C-alpha cells in the first residue's frame, strides 16, 4: 500500500511539475502579447495624433509623450 501511495505521489509531483512549466510558458507568451499590444497602442496613438493635426492644424495638442505641440503652420511633406 505504501509503495502504491509513493508511486501515486511521484506521478502527482511529475504532473504538477509539468503544469508549472506549462504555466511559465503561457506566462511568457502573455508578456510577449502584452508587449505587442503596447506597441500597437503606441502606433495607433501616433497615427491618431497625426490625423488630428491634419484635420485641426490650428489647435494645440499633446503628443503621446505629453509634450505640448504648437499649431501646425505648414503640413509636413507626408501629408501632401
């Protein structure tokens, strides 16, 4: 009986170890996805800022870093 309990405990520990490694792998993948989402959010913020400057060039605006940007006098070449 004790030998069977020992084997069952060993199997349980192996399964828990496998689950631990799988959870660490999933955690690493989630950090990669969060990093990619952050990059997409920053890219979207940049594009929205450029669009707002295109349609409202006379207004003051803050860029994504929090810097105050003066009104646009001449549009950049990328909008021509």
